[in-house]
C-alpha cells in the first residue's frame, strides 16, 4: 500500500491534505509538522510521495526538497502553498520538486498529482525489475 507523508506546520492544513489523500482507500497517510520531523520520519519509514507546505519554521519546503534530492532522490516531493506565484512554482521545480499545488486548488489538484507520481514510480519499479530480469 503506497504511503504519502503530509508535512505542514498548520494542523488544519495537514488534516485537509491528509483527508483528501485518505479518500483513496489504497493510500496510507502519515504526518509531520515541519521539515526536520519529516526527515526523521523518512529515515525510519520511507514514503512513496511527500506533500509539503512551502512556508514552515525550522526548515521550509524548498529546503526539504533539496535535502530529499540529495539523500532520497527516488522520493518525489509536491509543494503546496497558500502564498504561491509562478515564480515560486518555477523555483520549486528547479530545485527538484516533482510538482506544485496551490492550497486554494488542493481539492481538485492534489489527489491527481499524487496518483500520477505513484503511477510513474510504479512504472519505474516495473522497468527496473524487467531490466534486472533481462540481465539475469
């Protein structure tokens, strides 16, 4: 069962994003309240996807994206923010985010974005297994 880690310093926004993602019965949702807590969580149980707020204390979303790219490049991160702009979205993607969803559009965009990333990850896993089998 795929796991999504939702990282947001706002308990309300964490609950909203988690509730949307939990509508998919085959998805497990876990939570962290900041980037440092998220890294601790990733070290103990690697999620399939991370959905992360951009503005957080201690470690913001862009810093978490960069750290994930360095240490866990196979785990995609989707950034979400209430104070977004095209410039911020562009910077997030340049730094390695797999996607960007404005909080005002979470209801319509978050689940499809996460499902797309999970499907891509599954295709990559199948391709790797196939290549490994062919090499054997």
